[in-house]
């Protein structure tokens, strides 16, 4: 688990948040993976994301710095929806709270 100090040191960049350009290319309409669904692109992006980078923060950065795809691009629109959902779940929200055994009964 990263300490709050280490997290503060991390600088988010487009390159760090999308190391293989999967999201940026898909949203730009480039045929980087033309037969992949939005979910496949999203999962590949998550797997390539450096462990130090919170997916919610990376998704927010990508959403803020990439241009909107054409409304007719269904894959890109579905990918945007997945990224928007991801922004609602930062690590702090997903990390289990410390609960004592007595609180479980």
C-alpha cells in the first residue's frame, strides 16, 4: 500500500496514465485495436496501468485531456462511460476499512 506521502509525490501525465495509448487512440478514433470492444480496451488499459497510479485519478485525467469522440463511435462512447464510472471509485473508497472482530458480530 502506498503511503499518503508517496501518493502525493506521483505526478500524473497522459503517458503514465495510458502507457500503451489504448484509451487515447480509441477515443481519437484510431484503429489501434479495431476488433476490441470497449470492455476489452478498458481491461487491457487497467492491466497496463502502473500499480502506483490510482485508476480513478488516471481515468479523470484522460477524460479531461482527450477530445470527445464522434457520437456515432459506439465503442468510444462505451469506453467513456466506463472511464466515468471508474472516477467514482478511487483507492480510498475501495480500500477496506479496518474493522475489529467485535464490530462484525
